[in-house]
C-alpha cells in the first residue's frame, strides 16, 4: 500500500488545487470512533465526515444492505423505472420529520441540491421570488446556494455573479448580539418587512443550529417566532437540517427542540451512512404544487443510497442514537466547560447533543461584533490536535470556532481519549 507521502505526490499531479484536505494523511479504514491511515496511524474521529457517518463508518447494517442492493441492480433512474427503495425512504421521512400532517418527499444527491430544490418548490408554490436567509448561514456551493451562503472565502470568492432575489437578515447569535430570542426575532422580522416586504417573500430559509457559520445556537424563542411570522406572511418556512438532522443534536431533527414544524425540511449528510443522498420533505400541498417532471435528476434517490439510508435509519432506531448524542453531550460538555475555565481564550461552549463547539477569541479585546475572534489560535489548536492524532474541524464566519462532530456510535473510551487530546492541543498552543 502506498504511503501518505506517495499518495500526496500523486494527488498533486492530478487533483485540482481548489479541492483541499484538512490533514495530509490518507485513510485506509475507519470504524466506530476511529480511523486508520495508510501509514498505520490511528486517529480519533471528531469529524464524522462533517456529520455524515452518524451511524459510524462501515456500519454493519449499511454494509449488508449496500452489498445486497448492488447484487440486485445499481441504477435505473427513478424517473424512468421506479423502485421500492425510493418510496420506502420517503415513507420514513414522512414519519420521522417534525409535523403531524400529510407530507411528500423528493430525493436528490447532495445538501446543496436539496436546498436548491426547496427554493424552487417554495417559489413555485407561492408565486413569489424573494428568499430570506441569515447572517453566518451556509447552504452549499452551487450558484444559488453560494448566493444563500454568507461567508465569502473560500466558498464564494471569485465565483460570481450570483443568483438574485436573496435577502440576508441578522441571525440570533447570543454571544455577539446580546439579544434574547424574541428581541432578535423582532429585529430580523423588522428588517424583512422594511427591506423585502412580507408579501414578496417566497421562503425563509434557516439552519436550526448554524453549521459552517460557527455552530451558532439561536436564543430560545427565535426559531418559533421566525416560523410564526413566515406562516402569517404566507411564506414557506424551510429548515436546513442537512448538518443537524438524523439524531445529531439529541433529537431526530433540531427543529424539534423548540417544537418548530417546518413547511419544508432539507436533509442529507447523516441520512445514508456515508452514501450520497439528500431530500426535500414537506407539506403535501406545497410539495405537490410543482407540475410532474418539475423535480428530479438522473441519480437522485439512487437505489444503493436508498438501501443505505433505510439501513442507517434502522440502526438509529435500534441503537437510539438520539439518546447516544445526548450521552455524548453529557460527557463532553463538562470537560469542555472545564477547558474554557482554564483557557480565557474560549469565550463560549455551545451546541446540542453531539454537535458542540468552542468559540476562540482574543481575551479582553473587543471587535466590531463582540469579543475579537482569534482565527490564528483556532488554527493552531486544530493543527496541534491533528499532530496528536485527533481529527478536528474548525468553522465560523471568523474562522475562530472549533467544532466537535463525533460519530454517534463512538465509545465512551474513544470520546475520553479525544477530549484528552483536545485538552493537550490547547495546552500545547
């Protein structure tokens, strides 16, 4: 087997420079809460492929289901010759997503594709064009979803012009705005009404907990208020649960923490145990507003990915991975709060379930929006963690947030080892 150094040399000759990687090591195998690189080094996995392998890598049920499906058939295109697996995934989504009402789903390949289609559906159903998004949001890398995304570098730099009729308003960010949920919602709604006009809004699109934007948990009451305003305005409330969905936050979906029932919900990442699958699920009358043939794609709802999704969902149920996410938080949060007490550079520990974060700032220094972000220290901690064998990701509009996204099947021993390595990384910096 080639070494990581040899693979990196081959990569440099053929892989586009714009596709970057967090670590220089190349993976050989992964299972549970660890992965092993081609050089034989074991890593503790606090990334889960960016919240994808919630059920773990090579989960037994997923492996079995994928192998069986590959032996039957690999592709027909559901728009040409349909199959049961697609229907079964939509049945599961109707049962699992928030809201006790009739639902429909359409399946796609990636989170960005799901968001694009949710916007298409909302515009078609309402006859309106304006889409409201929020500061610090991340929704994808296609042209429309780049327009929906807030951060310029690296996601948008030099890739314009972008799609129009996108309007950005303030997000509830308790560490930086000092507002309660109701106050923050009233401020955002005021901006919508003044700068867009309620009657022009097709959709309000929001992540219940922001992902790439910094694992920002809005103040309590913010999401219900935004959802209520959307309903009153005749706008479609879309929850982007691509990173938060499928047990990640301690509920099947993060919207449920405050009892919010989205009109449409986008899912991907954790749905299929590592295989590419995404969905838009929502109220039947909204989803069915689109004419036949208006939604689809060659690979959307591929039978192998659908088989993986059904096995992943079965695994989540059987192992009660929502409870597992809450257990992870119960172990990790006290350790993270003790770490914050030791290091004044950690301004806040936040998140829910197994979606936790540390925001790193320059102690005693204020920026234009609250504590001054410290991206340099954040990057140094991540680098130190990688050198110690902990796969750790950063995020945030200011590049100053360390995020923890372990597989939900990580053992207590692996979680403890990872947290110890994180503590050592901070001490090293």
